[in-house]
C-alpha cells in the first residue's frame, strides 16, 4: 500500500533543466500549496507533467481532477517513456465499475478522474480519502462555488488535512473579471497562496529576451471586397447590438458596455447568454434570436479571413437557406440582420468574389461550368504571401544550407481546415498562366455547384414544398420548364451581375436563391457526366504527389514542410520534435509566440527565423493585439488583488458549518439542549449520480446530510421510502415541459412513490419570479409556462410542487420534508422503475440517448429496449426495415423510423410520388 | 359544528365559482377570459368539478398566520386537485414559502406561486379553461415535420445549430448518410470546426450503454 507520503519532500526538477524559469516556478509550487496562474504558452503543462512524473509510483495516490480526456492524453505524451509505460498514471472513466476502481485506488499512482465519479467514490467510501497523497486541480479558472470540483475539494479537505493541493490555470482573464473572483476561487480551493507568472515577470522576460528569435512581420492588406465585407459585418453587429439594447430595457442585463469591439471577442455572445440564462424564460424570442445572430456574425468575421471565397459564400448561403420561411415551424424566427442593407452588401460582395453573372459568357478553361457564370475566384491574399515566403526560404536554403543538414519549415495555422487547404495550395504547382490557388478554388467551385444543384430538392424537402411553391409560384414546380441558361426571372436577368442579391428587395432574397438553385440543378442534371468527370479529374490529379507528409518516412528530405494547426500547450512539444529552422505563423496566435520564445530560450544556439503574417487593419489583427492587452491587464489586476486579498483560513470553516448544522438539527428535537451523542443518526438522502453536477448535493453535504450517490431511474433525490423529488431549474423546467420529458418523469414518480415532488429551483442571484406582471399576456396561450404547469398539475393532482428561491432554501425545505419520515433505502431506490432485464449498474451516454429519443417511432416506452439491443446511433442507422420491425414491435413506428433514417433530401420526393 | 352546507351548483358549467369572501380581491378584475359568478362554496375559487383554488397573499399570511390552516382544514380532501395559490408580494418570502410548502405537502395541496395579481388571475382562468383539456401539449410530441425532427435530433449535440443541420442535410442527403460520413468529410463543410465534428462523430458512434462488460455479454 502507498505510504500516503510523497517519496521525497523536495522533488527534484531535473527534467525541467532545459529552461531556468520553469525550474523556479516548479520549486515555488512544490514548496507550498498554491494556485499557479501562468501566462499562456510559458509551459503550464510541463509543470503539471513534472508533478505527475514525481508521483507516478505505487507509494503515493495523487488525484488529477478537472481535465478533459484530450488534456490527459496530451499530459501522457509529455511524460518520458518510462513514466508513460508505467501503470501508475491512469484515467478513470465511468467504464470501470466500483470494485475495479477500488482496486486501482489500492495500487496508487496518479489518477486522472472525472469529478462526478470521484464524488461518488468519496461519498460511498470506495476511495480511502484520508490516505490520498494530494490533489492536482487543472483549469482552476473553471471552478465556481457550485461546480462539482469545489465539492470534491471540500470533501477532500474535510477528510484529509495532510495531503497537498496544487491548482493550475493559464487563464488570468477569468480571475480578473468580476468582483474578487480570485479571492472566491482561493476560498473554494482552500488555498492561501497564489503564484503569478505573467510574461512580464522580470525573470521571465529577462531569460526569454536574452535569446530573441529573428522575426519578420508581414502586414498584408485585405482585398477591397474583403474590406467591404468586414465593414458590412461590423455594421450588422452594431445593428444587432442596438436592437438588443432597445428591446432589453426590461430585462436585467448589463447592456451598457455592449460595444462592437467587445462583440468581436470570442466569448461575447457566450457572456450575454450567461447573463441572460437565469431569466432566459423571460427573454423575448426576438432577443434570443439576436443573441444567436451575434454569434453567427462573429463567426462570419473569423471565417472571412480563414475561409476561402467559395466556402465563405457557401456558408452564407447555408445561413440564408436555414432562415427560409417554412410552414412547419411555429417557433421559427427570422434573423433580422438578414434583411438589412449591410447584409445585402455581404451577400453580394461575397458572391462577387466567387463568380459574376455575365450573359452568354462561356469559360474557356472549364466548359463544364454553367454558361453565364464567369468565375472570379478571388484568392486569399495571404496565400500569395505564403507562396512568396516559401520561395524566399527556398532560395535561402539553396544558398546557405543548414549546417546540420535539415531545414524544417513549420507553418502554423488556426485550424485543421486551413491546414488541409494550405497543404493543397502548396501542393499545386505554380504555372505561368495561373497562380497556385486557382485549381484549388476551381475544385471548390465545382463542389459548391453540386451542393447548390441539390439544394433545389433539399429546400423542398426540408422546408416543405408548400412554401416553396408559394414563393416561387410563377417558376413552376419541378423545374422542368426551365431551359438552361435562361433564368426565369426577368428582372434578375436585366440587372444581372453582382447586384443580384443586393438589388433584390429583402423579400425576394429567397426566390432568387431558389431560382438559381433550380437553374443550376437543371444544368448539372443535363451535363451530369461531363461535370462528374471534370471534378473527378481534379481529384485524381491532386492525389498523385503529396510531398507534404513525408516527415515520418525513413529518409528525411533536407527540406520538409509541415503545416499544423495551433494546439495550445502541445505546440511546445511540436517545436521540440521538429526543431524547425523557419516558422511561418500564418495566423496570429499570442500563445504560440510564447512557445517559440521558450523554445528559443531552451535552445539558444539554434538559428530560427519566424515569419508572422497578419491582415493589416483587420479584425484578426485587432483581436491579436487586444488578447495580448487583456492578458497583461488581467495580470496587473491579479497582482493588485493578491496584495489586498483576505486570506481564507484553511479547512476549519467547513467543519464548523457541519457541526453547527448538526447541532441545530438536534436541539430542535431534544428539549433542554440535549447533548450531541453518537446515537443521533445523520439524515440521509439518496441522490441520482447525474445530479452530482449540480450544486445541491454539495450544499446538502455541507448542511450535515449524508449524501448517497447512486444511479436511480425515477426522480433525482429520494428523501424517504415515500418521498421522491424531481429537481428542475427554470430552463430545465421549460425545456422538459415542452419536450414531454417532465410528463413522463411525473408519470413514473407518481406511480412509484406516495409523495412525488416537483422542485422548481430558481437561481439565487436572480429575482424569484416566473413571470412579471408586464409579461402576462392578455389571453390564455398554450405556449405560456403557466398554462403548461396548469396542465401538469391537472394531470397529476398528487404531484406536490416546491418553489424554492435558492439552493439554500431547497435544503431547508428538504429538512422539513424529511422530518418524521424514515431514512431512504438506497437499494430500494435503485430498484424502482428498473425493469428486470436491465442491470442496475449500467449507465447510458447522455447525448446519444437524447438523440435517440428525438427520433420518430422512439417513445419513452421503447427507448431503453432499443439502447439495450442496438449499440449506437450509427448501428441503428444501418439497420434495414426488417430489423427495425423486430426491434420496435410496432410496425408503424418501425416504418416511420426507417423513412426518417433513409429519406434523401436531395432527391425530388415530390416528383417521385 | 354545523352540518355541511349543500354543494353549490353553478348555473353554467363553464363559469368559475367565486367565494363571496373574495369580493374586493384585486385579482378579480384581471379574470377576463373566463366568466365567473359568486356562490357559496368552501374554497375561494371552484375552477372545475373536481378542482379548487385557495388564494393567499403572503402579506396577509404574515398578519394572520392561523387563517390558512383553518381554510385548509375546512376543505379537507373534498376535491381531487386542491391548489394553494400563493401571491408572493413581499421581499423576504423564504420563511413564509418554507412554511406554506410544509403545509401544502402535509395537507396534500398543490402549491402554485405567482408574483402579481395578473398572474394569479391567469392561473385561475387557465385552470378553468383547461379543465377538460388533455395534457397533449406537455406530452412527448408524436408528429412533426421532417426538418424539425432532424433539427431536434442533431441539435442535441452541443454547438450544432440550425444552419449546420441544413448544411449537413443538403450535403449528405439522408440521416443515415450523415451518420456514416467520416470526420474528414464533415470537417470540410463550412461552419464545422474540429470540436463540432468531434462531438458529432462521438454522438453517432459512442455506444448507448456505458458499461463495457454489459455490452460484451449482450452481444455474446
């Protein structure tokens, strides 16, 4: 068994010797428990992996919490070979059952574990918490008072006061926002010390700037049309913001500092959403739509520089298509920005980058294009910059070969898509007639045309043919009457060219889209073979020689080009592996700049040249600069906060809370202040394991209840053999009322318990009200939440309802409900609602389960059966009609499911029938 | 004490019967969608043959804490659905709500909280209007058009939105083809970043049942 103590009290940091600062940072953290906040790119992960390496042994039991599975894999990769091979760094997932987990705990080592499982194991005493050597908390910025990690830490600290606790974060912005966020997080972590390592820390900057790399910054202006689109998008964002400001006067959000600059940040729409979430049920449809539009527009800004012109236009058209009026949706709302002038500008300019309408134009290079379409195919300006840089490097390598005989060129890009595209771009040869990008764009154009031609039927099938017919009434239904090359709408032909969308009044935006799709469809149908061949040819050509992925071959060429997307902390390893001589930062990324600096500091002798390309005066540039500024400001604020922070005093507080609440519980029952004796039973509550994600179990525990987590099918909390509670936050309540899930849950609860309770829990920080007077509409409508509640209570008159203004109020009410009731029985609670065939222990993956339940023919009665018999959504989709009949029993259900799975929206279903 | 009063029979079955003691209650002026009449009944409002409402404002409850107990005792179990409609008209409501919750649970009343007279009137109206309405609106939906079903299903995956659903459907055609598409194919589509692709693929191919031992046994 592990001794419960680390092997050595002062772990050595030999493996960090490459870089002096990291040793410093490590030693500081090893000496005393603390929260470590580092600037991105300085190597937080290597510090974490150093800790893992030290405790990767049977003598210790260290738990690593709050990491994603990707992060675990990445951490594993940073470990040296022996440590990676050893069985002492393990991930614990829900696939292991309790006894297997107990065995792993017995063996010791470093265990990466999800908080939900850890909570269950601590509470059920599967894990000997008092023997744990220490706790490593990753992503400390995500810990909030209500997160399950905070609960884990509290349980750990109350049961084990000797073990260490180190927390890590590389997100200073998260701690700087809000009111004393750092202080609150420190309290949750039971830590008294915070170690701050910004980039501007004297030691860091000295050591990094001593060996600065050779950097060439290239500022490429955007094309005229890109600038126009960017300006138009910003106009749209501004319009959306103004609209939100106007419509949200009644709602309690802080809309004053909504500015366009703010709106460009990655998390802006998320921030608004978070502010609105607790009152989401009171937010108007219009505001909801506007918030999601802001997200779309922000995406557009990013895609403008990262997508090529064809894909960008394609994305725009998909947005238009999904906003088409449709008969089937009563809830459907149109995005208002689509009907503004700047939006017209965006659509028309984006299209003009791809092709122009020109009557009787036939493309000389590519006869398979529909006539009247003149391809423009504007290349991304950075492509040619990249091409020039590559030429320059080639020259340099030729004249001045690297002494070690290896000249790796590393091109770093934002995402996998850009990565693939650049690979293709670089693979195509430069010819005198056309630049490198043309063949690539032509292929994309063909893909787009194919998509567009399918769109005709897709729109009919998806949006309902009724609407399409209605909108395009004069055009006829199937497109048979269309002769190719002759757009049916005269007005459009007259105006022609790039102004198609811009000139169209907003209402005719959709018909134009429709008609064009039909025109293309009929052309491509008539030329199907030529067309396929043309695209096929290109695909073959492209497969021939791919000189870009040979770096794992046996013989390494003297110059190799590697294109990679940014991956945060993993980039440091990438640099170590590749040891590039040239680095091209195709997209700006602050964290990677640091990684290069650190790499350079570790290898001072190496010759590195960095090319840094950025669009001049673009949002891209602005984002890069403000990200740097925000990080710096955050650290400055944290340094100030650190100096004035009120330090929490260890674990004593929580013990006091526990004792007090126990005493309070007891003296109400024992007159004359009877003494606390061991005979008094601690009240118990059985909690569904899924509920461990919410904050209620944590507060129940703090208030002196014994929380027993297990998988229960009916209800969320079982207070006694008679009392069962289903807990709903407001947003849950609304969604589960309309999805019908609550009805099913109420049905099950009332069938199995004599007192079934629906707990409606409001957010503590928000007002305690479901509707305000001004929101009550003059007439009774079934869409109102109150109407649905009425229906629910009418259907289940024995269902009790609890209205709780906060989690704390819930705990008090639970105390009341439990009074004079017997303690719940875990085994009995688990068995309720479970049919015989199904084991109690088995757990279902939630997303596939939810998807399954949305499918037609699947009901609350049969979905469990389906999940037992079929492995996954993928397996279900492959089944034939016979199989489905056998599975669902009900033939009608099987047929509708089969029809749903196999209906091809690209085919003309109307015609076929 | 006295013998129970004879049950009041309303003239019209579609009216709400209001206890005369409610005369002057400001919520009455907001009952506009359903007619009401006064009649000698035990509860405050009779909103159906088998359901009744007792109204209580928390402000009143604080002044007369014993009132609600006597009302509840008088009604006993004489209706199938007994609603305790509580108007939250004070700021420090937690203690009162806690007490009323306890009362409601022990005497088998359904507690409904509201925050304005308008809302209170709306609940009373709705109980009457929906007296015989089947609960279809809150049941699992059975029938719907193709796109909403497809959207409902695919948007279960986080960050997938309606535009993405249209893109997926128009590119791959059927649901089956979407499920069978490879990560690379999906990754090429506009609007699909690595995270989104990963989540989608995971949702399609992750087994329903978590426990691997069970899966093996089932297949065997």
